[in-house]
C-alpha cells in the first residue's frame, strides 16, 4: 500500500500554485497534489483532499452518487424530555441583567 493519496479534487490540477508545477523545462505541468498519509489524517477526508476547496468541488460534482450511498428518505428523531427554561438574573452597578437558558436533555427511557 502506498503512503500517499492523490488529491481527489476534480480541479486540483488546474489551480495556479507553484507547488503544483512539475516537469522539465519546455514541458511543465500543473499536477494534482499528493497527500502524505499519517496517523493524524489516515481515517479522515483530509487524507484524500489537499484543501477544503478540493473537498467541496468533489462533493458538489459527485453529490448524487455520495447521497446514493446512504439516502435519507425520512427524518431522524432523538427523544428528549420536555425542555426546561430557567431565567438567570444578575445585579450589576449599571442595573439588572437577565437571560434565559433552555436545558435539553436526552430521554434515556425512550431510546430505541
Ligand atoms: Zn487538491
């Protein structure tokens, strides 16, 4: 197995950066970037894409095929307890400040 991947960005080899320039004088090319596989990136998308832009270009070009892997035809739901609202008040020299927080807790008794 090789220790690198070529960037999968469909337009990676068209970006005008000096690190992509390869070849001998008179027959220079812009080449797809190579990504070294490390312990840090091996299980993640950034071992296949040199940049967020290349990742986005790939996802936009192949979105229908990507979605076909695991289509979502129905919404998913996570059971929660009734949300609990709490009002917090603090007195400062310049006056009272209050704000409301809402606690959302997973309802473990309704987990599937
Ligand atoms: Zn790239």
